C-alpha cells in the first residue's frame, strides 16, 4: 500500500520518472518554427516506474517484520500549449504488492497482498508576457483501498525585466481520508471506516479520519552568469487531523499493544538551495542542499547532485547521488521499548534516527528528430537508482520515459 512506502522513498519514486535532464532542442525547434511561425504544441510523455523495497522494520507489526514491497507504475503525462496558455495533466496507476499488508489481519499466507492506487492531477498556466508574470492553478486526486486524497494548488511566477531573477509562490491544499474499504470486494452494506490491526478492533482508537495539509513553497532564482543559476526555496507545511496510520501496531515494554498515536497537529519547515552549473564540454551539474525541521523533533539535512554529461548531440549519461541524515522523533521507539504510560507513540522507522544514501545512473537518447512536419520525437530516458538506509531498508527503482511533441498550425486570427 502507498502509505507503507517510506516518506523519503515516496519523494524519490515520484520524481525519478520525470525527465529531469537538460538537452538542447534548439536545432529541431528552429526546424519546427520554420514550418509554422505560430504553432500549438502538445507534449506527451509515457513513463513506467518499477520500485522494489525490502527491510525488516515494518510498522504494521510494531517495528519488526518484513517491509518487502513492489510497485508497478505506468503513467501518462500530457501538456498542451496554446499561445500564452498551457494545460498539463498526469494520470497514473500504481499496482502495489506488499507482504506486510497481510499482517494487518495476521493472515497465514505466503502470497503478498495487492492493492491499486489511481492518481491524477491537472494544471493550468496563463502567461502575461508584457508583465513577465505567470499564474498557475491546479487540482489532483489519489485513491486506493485505505486512502483517498484530493488536492488543489494556486501559484504565481514573476520574472524581472531582464529575466535574470525569478520569484515564485505556490500554495497547495490536501484533504486526505484514511478510511478503508473502497475496493477489496467489500459487501454492499459494509461501511467504509478506519481499519485497525485485527486483534485491536472493537475499540475506537481514533475519532477522526481526515488529514488536512497546507503547504506554501516560495522560490527565488538568480542567473549569476552565463554558466550558473542559483535558487533558494523555503517551504512551510501545516498538518491537522489524523496524522497516525491506524493499522500500525505498537508493542509496549510490558507486551501490551495499541494502535499508533501521534499528535493531531504538525508543523514542518524546509529550505532548499540549488546551484545549476554548465561547466563546459557538455557537462551540467545540478547541485542541491536541503534542510528540514518539524515539531515532532525531526531535523534533517541532505546534499545531492545530478550530473548530465552529453557524449554527443544525441546521447547523454546522468549519474546521481544523494546523502541524507535525520534525527529521530521524540514519539518514536522500536519494538517493545515504549513506556505504557506514554501519550504519543510510534514504531514507524520513518520517524527514527537514520542515515541514508542513494546512487543512480541514467541514459538519455535525444535525437530531437522531426518524424514529420508535425511530430518531434524528443527523447528516451532510462534510469536506475539504488537506495540504502542505515536501519537495513533498501530499494531499487527503474524507470523508462518516452517523450514526443505534436505541433499544429494556428488557424484564424
């Protein structure tokens, strides 16, 4: 299930399939523009992600037990540009196989439980070229058996007259419902409700089933010179509601059990720094430094790099690495180490103290070739990433992305 992916790996999984590389399409773009001075462009991107995870600290069984999980994730990305307006959408399905899901009911089965997550989002952008201003709005959804989320966002991007400085502000709202039973062949009269571990049912452990998140991300980018761009991105998040996962067990030091219980409010602060540098010889460095802090007691720091090396006009390789470290939450303790009198408690190792690293390599084939006067074949990207966490959690991610642009002459005025 999607909730069982580590929070760190959710971010990695969602980002790794995107075409996060730099290629020069200028030559092919000029060919298209010579065919039609004014065109409408539609960009299509097909992505497949394959994610495999393993470890021995499942929160479903109180911080011990298998974390084995596999995600098969095809998706379709669509973007249409028409004059100063652009529409984009992303639709996808994640087929999730999780061995620990069976342990919610302690089902004696060697067959992993399967779940399906459907998701999508759409964005509209309007550019005001005379003011170097863009307005952005969008909405999205995600649904699976134990989780439903709807979201909305509003944003503004402003460049200075010389387009050397860019300011941005994007606000996002998430409304999450953590009740179980939307799929799984439930009976018509069976209610959608929070699901607890089988031996802990019959008690209402939580009186809320909604989670609300409010996120504000600000951005400032400065072109330092022809080779370097510096960016600064502070981010604030406020969460309210059911922040616990109701099917996570807790084993106290006296061997009694309970359901994970966390405060109903959480404040997060993040600060990102990036420096993109063109060092010459077809090499581009994308460097990032990130800081994170929240009132659960977690402080985190990461550094990362994605390098794009153009071997020639068509082929590129993209090595990546990321180092991450975080302190543990004051609400976390391992299996059977919580005091029975504790008010808040979790044995989810996402909240523990750990270090992690990820390394990866990508290959890009970017002919930017006109198939005909209306279709531009942009790129094929293959990526692999390996992730390792100090508590033994490991993961492998494979992704394949295909991208093409479709052009159409503007008619009329």
